[in-house]
C-alpha cells in the first residue's frame, strides 16, 4: 500500500479566502513530503465550492513541486475536454521537469454540466474528446514530429517542448467514477486507474478492478500498486469519537458543495453519462455513519483507521490511497493533525511506503 | 527605474535538458529575490528553441512564487489567442493567490505562424481574439456572475474561482512589438505596456511611449514606472571586453533560435501583422556591436551598463527593465554573475527599487 494526500478544496471565498487556502495547502504538501507520504494530489474544477479553487491543478502542483523534494505530484485529474492537447501536454511536461520526474498524470472526463456549458463542449462528446485528448498527449510526450489528425484537433508535424523528464512519458492514470468499461480500456492501454469508492458499492469496485487487471494481463501489462488510486475522506484524532464528530461536520460541508455543483444534472441527460441524474438525488444525503462503517471514509482514531485499511486491502489488494484531508472548511490544524497521526501510527505498518 | 530578470529560454534538448534548465531558472529566480530585484518574468512559446521550453509561463511562475517571497512574478507574456479565457483567468488567479499578490500579467498577441497553425487559429483573428480574451479575463477577475457573449466565446453567468488576491485584478500589461496603436489602446484602457526596444529605433519607442502616455492622460490614468516594461539582453562581467565577447556568443545562439522560429514568415502574410515578413530577413543578422552601442542590449562591465541605463532613462523616462540573462545556452554561472554584478554595482544607484 502507498498513501498520499488529496488536497481537494471544497470551500469558497466566504469560508476561506483563496490566499489562505493555498498557503495552507502548500504547508500541508510540505508536511506530506517531510513525513514520507507517497504523493500530493489535486483536482480540476470550476465555479463551485466543489473544487472550484483549483481550475488548473498544474499551477498548484508546480508550486508544491518547488517546495518539496520526495513526494510525487499527481493530477487527480486534469480534464482534456477543456484544454488543447498541445497546451495540456506542454504544461505537464514543464511540471515533470520542475519536479524532476515526480509527476503522475491522472486524466478525467469531467462530469459537471456547468463546466461543459461554460467551455461550450457538448456532454455527449465527453468520451470522444477524452480518448482523443489522452492519446494526442501521450504521443506528444513520447514521439517527435507528431502529426495529429483527430476529430477535434489537427496539428503537426510538431515536436513538443520541453521533452518530459520521465521517458517515454509520466505514468498515466484514468479516472473512472461509474464506468467499468473505462477501467477495462485503461488496462488494455497500459494505464493506471483512479476509482471512486465513496460512491460505489464494494462489489462494484471489486468487479471494476477485476476487469482492469484482466484487461491488463491480456496485453502483458502488470499494474503495480501505484497504478490503482482511490481517494478516501480522512479525519483522524487521538480520540475516535472526536474524529467522528468533527469528520461528520466536515463531510456535511463538503456534501453541500457537491450538491450545489451537481445541481445542473436535474435538467441534464447525456448518453455519455448514463444515470448521472441520480447523482443529484444522492448528493448531500450521504449517511456519514454508514459510510465510515462501510470503509468508504477513513475516520476515527489511528487504530480504527488502520483496521479499516486492512479491511479495504483485503477487498482490493495493494493499491494507492489518497487521503482527502481538507473536506469542507477544515482548519489547517485539523488537516495537519490527520496527516501527522496517520504518519506516526499507520504509515510504519506499510514498509513498502517510501 | 525598476529592474527584474527575464528568463526567456532559447535552448533545446541537445544543448540543455529541460530538467537542468528549470533547476537553473528556479535558482536564478531565488537569487533575484534574495538580491532585491523587482520581478522574474517568463514567456509563452511552443515547439522551437526560441521560448519553446515555456509553453505555459504560469507553471514556471507558480514554482518560482513558491521559492520566493519578495520578487514579483510577471508573464511576459501569456497568449489569450491559444487558451480559453476561463482557463487563463483561473490559473492566473491561482498564481496571484499562491504568490500573495505578487503577480503582474502581461498579455501578448503572439506572432509565430507555426503556433497559430498548431492551434488552428487564423493569424487574421489575432487582434480580435486578443481584445476579446483580455477583456473577458479582466471581467472574470473583477466581476461576479459574468455573462460573456463574444465572437469566439460565449459563457455565463459564471463567477470565477478563485477570486484574485489583488482587487479588482492584478496589473495588466499589453505587449506590443511593432504596433503603436496597441500601446495607445493600452493607455486608454488603464493598462501598462511591454515594448521591445531591441527591434525598434529609439525614436519609434519614444513615439510609442508618447502615444501611450497621452492616451492614458486623456482618461485620467497615471502610469507609474511599473506600467512600462522593456526587456534587454544583458551580459555583465567585471571585464567589459570579456562581457562583450561572451555576450556576443550568447546573442548569436539566441538569434539562431529566433531565425528558426520565425522562418514560417517567409510564406506567411496577415493583415493583422503588417510587415512581419521582414522579421525573417532581419532575424539572425543582428549586428551585436551596433546593438550594444545603440543601447539595445546591456552588455559590458557594471560601469558601462550603468552608463547605458542612464542614456536609456534619458530617452524614455523612468520605467521597468527586464534583464534577459539566459540568451542562448548561457551557463548558470554566467547568468548568476550578471545578476550578482548588476545587484552589487547598479541596483544601489536606483533607490526606488525595492
């Protein structure tokens, strides 16, 4: 098992001005680096409290790279649908060099209708744009004199600068929330996956992982624990009861930000997103206690959290966990406490973590 | 007068791998911060040695912001023609917060045909896309619930997150290489300007500045010395003769990279770029000695450079100079020497520089 930190902002200007958020987020990244965590991850979203402080994860991760020396930087995820492949490949290549090869790139399809509307990208083009974007970017990284004649972009021959530090390219991870076929395709392509256990039953995650690992095996690709990422809301305190109380409050605030961000699904349907209208029904109505009991969130004393991780590991095998430590308007002190307690009491039990 | 450092890469993988370039560039940014320079600036270009290591200046400046505490970060420039305004406004707002208000934003029209071709943007739309992009971004920064119904983009109402640290928005500078009307428009809009003295006669720069200052005065806008930026190739050594010899070599290498980047102008004409085909004739054929004598480059001993600056100041008044210290394949040691000598012998004479 590997353990990293997911800095997914779910606050707005009224709760925490952005200058304060980024100052704290950078300090948490430094703490993660110092205490031996595997990675720092952040997201791409727009306009809403739900991730909206991070419209460009590369910008934050470049700052985090400059402040750290060991921890990996992970996009969780960047969205090719909204950025030209030359632009996205180029800035990720810069980051890979600034970080001296510490970059892993998660790509996502995006799922918030308001974002697609603002960028004037039809939701129904989501999958096609994703597939084209990832493949164009992979080729820009791996090859010279690239000619691209796609549905959405045509260019070349061009040779991307700078060349990536990691050759032929940084690890690629594909985010898949609800679509097992995406995980299967990722396995066939030799990519990693980012799954979302918080909104899927355990059995669904297991089936998706099986599809992924089978597809990988068929092409001779052997995914490591670093090829499977999952994020978990995390709140640790010495006293398990306090952790559950405070974690519940943070979770409720984060849920409200999600509910607001997905509200456009009330009036939206897309063949590329079957069943997403149900997200809006569920958002903001999560049963926190059930979530913790089902190991969909890592909340409690260090011992309780370690027991939860052992359950999860039993279900899914070894993989990489990202601890979401800043849900809702969590204070810096609370997030830092979660990170410190985890580093002190949980990390040492996983010797492969470096 | 204010003095900053322009890190404009003009190298490729064969001369200097990108990891080495960025490591050095960050160390130079730290040195500039430590020695009291006003800013660190970088450019946006693609594919060619001429700037191609910097397809996203925001990525580098975010790393530089995280390593520094006093120096300002300046895009010189970002290119709205190639990036969606929501995307560009968003990442610049992140940078402004990460830098705690140390951001100044230079916008440029771009001028390399190969870049327009790759992004499938017609050169003849350059001015219209620039004007629309800058205004859309300014409104996304300054206002909430922005509705944009432009020629190239339509969106809203949306409220950009994060909000910028500097309110209503960071200083805006408009890059203008050859088009006095752009400087005039900048003055009317309350924006600063970035001029290019290396490719214009002194009288042309003076006329452009006069147009700019008159237009600003007409609308009651009083530009400060920080509203006028110009970059100068800079090479300092204790021994003036050595500086000229080494500076000449660096300049020749940088000229070759420019010549290669502009070669597409041989076959390109655009109403938005009158006379640009002449760039290709001139590129790579600069007379270095004449350039230094005409104060179009700051090369020599600290005393010689100081004398040149006094001449320039006499022609243009007080403004902000960016020293280009990494032309061609300059070593870190040479660039650091230029910065140190300038800080020791020139900066102290300009007390307003902080």
